[in-house]
């Protein structure tokens, strides 16, 4: 629920636009995006690696556990 | 055989693609040699080919070069892709496979200190149901801290068209065909409802990116200064972007995944099973007799008769259909049975044109659709009756595709035509089997006529010089 509200607040911040001069390479928007959320993306990647390691460790633990 | 430059190969100064008969060459210009040597010497190109990411490619010794390419630094020969297709001819499933292929390739490359310098969907082709990357010179060494410069292109050519179908249930093909570089993030953002935006991925990759594009256009100097100030994009951030997009795209499915008019056609049509079996046997025997290297199946539906042609001995089948769900089923069949079958989207009354720069960049249907054989089953009446195309033109168009083929004639008494004409006047007095036979005979030799249904459907086999 909290995530939903946070996303709503964020969304309302981004809505709305102004007129523009169409002569700059619009790729700048993509580069700005990478500059802004690169850190979050990196932490997602680190989280995914951590999660994989945790899963491997857990499955190792389970498989090493003697059944009888 | 003369050497022809590929009309779509002009943007990258690092090299160009040339075709000579059945052979495909890529020249490496002096400006592109350092990147090429760097990734080649590290074994990245060989690994990309061995792992199935990159089309088979061999560096030629100078003695084997086409003489016209004498000023190049290197000449590479590529395996020929059996049939070149464009992203606007792909089904949702194919564009999704292509997007995942691109991302997986990037992830593999990054692990080997390399990147792709662009993200154009045209650099991916299909061999059957398998995507393959064709532009070896897009591979470059990774520089520490570099941004993903092709991210915007990836969004426009892969992500945004997929989202249009996944979120809005609108097929991207017509839009993509009219806008060859894909769908801009600003355009897609303009279509999103408030609730469409409520996810981290949508909010960042579409809403925020569109907003930042707007900011950059409003204040170019400020935007450039802001990017320069950042300077670095860490490798883990690069990996994070790729991984996040991969997870998101792998979960996407068309919003309008309803049953369409054709998807049950193969199993729920006006034929009886015995008649369908007779039709399959006829196609299989035809393929066994003619052994076509490339066969085009017009109105392929879920690929049932394409598969019959392959069983008979056809080397490769390109199937065309207008119905998206039918194409997904054909793609699933090709993937499941590892068939050399490429299903593509086609509106036969308005086929892909020659377009792009000089109208040579993306070859249209007519320039590519030259095959050894063609089959058009339960197809011609969709042109002649549903689209009001004169019968002689419809037949002429089909016959021009290949030297030999099979066309099914569907009589007016057949249930499908009865339905087509149920709410409209019959303005087709010339649509008779007699006239069909006469027109076909004026364009080719009729070698066989076989009635295959009680309603009077007839298979005509033809051969021309």
C-alpha cells in the first residue's frame, strides 16, 4: 500500500509538460535518466546478486542436511 | 556476380555490407579497425558466434576479397540469413524474443568487457524462431564508466512497441512501419493513463525519461551540463539497467490476448478433418516433388500447411498472415518443433513498401518475396471478395512470387464466402471457378486440379517458365 502511494506521489510529480525547442538530440533524456537512477539500478543489480548467493547458500544448506 | 551495397548499410562509417549472389560480405573501414581488432583479439567475436548470439562470420584472407573492396582494412563473410524481415513484420512474441536476445547479448558482452554501440532492432534477424544478431561492427570494447548510449534507441525500437501492445492492447506494426525508428518515449507516455504509470519500471523508463527529454529540449545547455557533471555510469548501474529491463520485458504479454478470428481456424474451420488431411497430403507431396529451397505460405495461419511442406522436403518456409494470434501459434510451433519456419505479419492488400532513406533502406515485400514455390490456401477470396481486388490481379500477384505453387479456389457457395457476402451486395459476377481457371491458365500452366471439399474448394497446382 505504501509503495502504491509513493508511486502515485512520484507519478503526479512527473505529469505535466511545457513547450520545447526540438533541436537537441533527444538522447540527452536517456543519459539524464541514467545519471539520475543509475545508483538505484546498481543497487537492484547488487540486490539480485545477493539474492542469488543467498538462494545458492540456502539450497546448499538444505542439500547438505542429512535426511536420516 | 556483381557486388551490391546493401541499401540499409550506410549509417556506420566503421563498415558496410555488400551482397553478391548468395554471399554476404562486410567491409571493415580503417576507422573501424581498432574496435574490431580489440574485440576479435580477445576472442569476443568467436565466443559470440559459439554462444549463438552472432551470425556465423569469418574473416577472409585478402586473396578471397571481392576486388571492389580493396581499400578495406578487413573483409568478413557472414552466413546468409534465409529471409530478411523487419521488426514491423514481427509478431509480439518475435519482438520480445529479439529484445531479450539483445539484452542477453549485452550482458554476455559486458562480462567480457565489451558493449553494443547501438540497439537497432534491424540488427536482429530470425532463422526460424531463433533470433540472431547480424552486425558484428556494433561490438566495441567497454570503457570504464561509459553510459549506455543506445538506451534511448533500445526503448524506441524494442521496449515502447512492446509496451504499446502489452499495456494498451494496440498492435505496434502499422505505427512501427510508418515510423521506422520505432515509437518515441514521449509518444508512448502521452497515451498512458494515470494507473498505467503506477510501477517503478513504467515510471522511470517511460514517464521520467519522457519528462527528462522535455527538460533537455527546453534547456539544452543545462541538460548537457548536468550529464557532463555526472561523468560516470558505473558498470553495476549498466548491469542493473540491463537486468531490470530483461526482467520486465520477459513478463510482458499482449493485453488483448483474446481469441481472434483465425487462431482456431486450423482446428475449427469449415473443413472436415478428412478434407484437411487431404490438403496436408497434397502440400507434402507437392513439396516432395518440387523440393523448394524457399517456400512462401500466404495466409499461413498457425503453420499447419507450412509444417506439411517442410515434412515434404521444403528447405525453409516463410509464412505470412494478417492475424496476430495465428502468428503467435505459428511461432510457438516453429520453436517447439525446431522448424525452419518464419511466420511474419502481412496485410496482403498493402504489403511492406520499399522505404527509409532513398526508399532503399528497408526492402519491401515485392523485392524480398521471391521464392522457389508458393502456396496460397484459403487465401485468394480474402483479396478478391473481402478487399474487392480484381481476381486477375490477385492471381497475378500470387503467381509472380514463385515459378510453381498451389492456389486454393474457394467457391461462392462455401460457408466463408456466404458469410462475407451476408450483409453486402454480391458485386462479383466474375468470381467463378471457370474465370479463376482461365485467368490462372493465362499466366501459368495448370498441372493439377484437385477438389478437396464438399463445398467445392479446389487446389490448383501451377507452373510457369
